[in-house]
């Protein structure tokens, strides 16, 4: 599904080059749950932006579903983001004065999906994210942190993306609530076979994935199967 081939990324200030990624190569198969872990300044956020089609590499190739994303135009990148990638962010990025249903429906409105199809897709996504129906008509600012993040997960699912890309999704949550959110990702991966890429600086969070790619100083330090995966059992 994903191939990164010798990806480099540098930023320039006049003639001064600052290399951030230095020849990153790996593959992610459909249905994998992978954590990309590294400390601040390791290059993981830059790599996330490339995987999410928010940026392009300086050199190398990023292949997604047999398409070389590194060669696409801005409009083509926007289309990839809309149809193939669901984003979940640390800061949630919800409209605080809009209902749960409205927040999850917005990507479908922008995609000009017919109303009756939107409703079906939104309900399916909220159930998959594990948010109880008695919360669907609440405003997002009336929910707990864990409930808000489940709404964000539902919004990421609603367009039926190929990949869910989660950037520090537990960063604003307490440990117990963060564990529930990580359990939700595990269920989406195991039951619904979603491909999930989790970006984190915390080893404890990464240990919930099946595979951990550890990057440091713009290079892959380690890429291993996680044989001591932390399993979360949810009672939804």
C-alpha cells in the first residue's frame, strides 16, 4: 500500500540547507497498525506531513496505492487527502459550537455527497468510533476529551479512507482516556481492517501498535515487529 523510497526533505533559508529527513525507506502493507516514534526534532512530523500528502519530499518517492504522490500537483494532493487519508490530530480540530453530527458530516458536505448518503455514513462512522448515540446531538464543547477524540476519529472515518493517520492523538488526554482512544484504534484495525499510522514521541503509546518504526535525526533507527503489544479491552 505504502512505499517510501529514499525519502529526503530539506528546508532552505537562502543558501543554507537544513536536512530533516535523510534517506527514509520502508513499506506499510494494507491493514497494518504501525507507530512511527521519535523524539522532538527527529523528523517524524515532517514524515507525517509527507505521508499525509500535506508536503512533498525533496527527493525520493512516496508511492501510495501505486501512485507516486511525490510527483503530484497541489490539486492532486488535495484529492488524495480528501479520498484516501483520514486525519486525527492531538488538538481535535472540531467546531466547538457545532453538533457532533455536524462535525462528522462536514467532510461529506465539502465532497458534495447527497444528504441521505451523508446521514448513513455519519451514523456508521460514529458507531465505528464507539461514541454512544446519546451524545450525537451534543455540541462538541459539551463532551469529555475522550468523547471529543472519538468524534475526531469518526470524522476521519467518514470518507472511508485507505489510511488513518493519527498525529499524537492522546497528547491532550489523561492516561486512562488515552488508553481508551488507543483501544479504539486497535478495534478499527482488527475488526474493520483499517490501516493505521500512529505518530508519537511516547514509547508507551507506540507499544499499542503491531510494528514500531523508530526514527532519530532524520533516519530510521529501528523498524521492528512489536511482540509485546499492549492490548486494550473496550466495553463499548
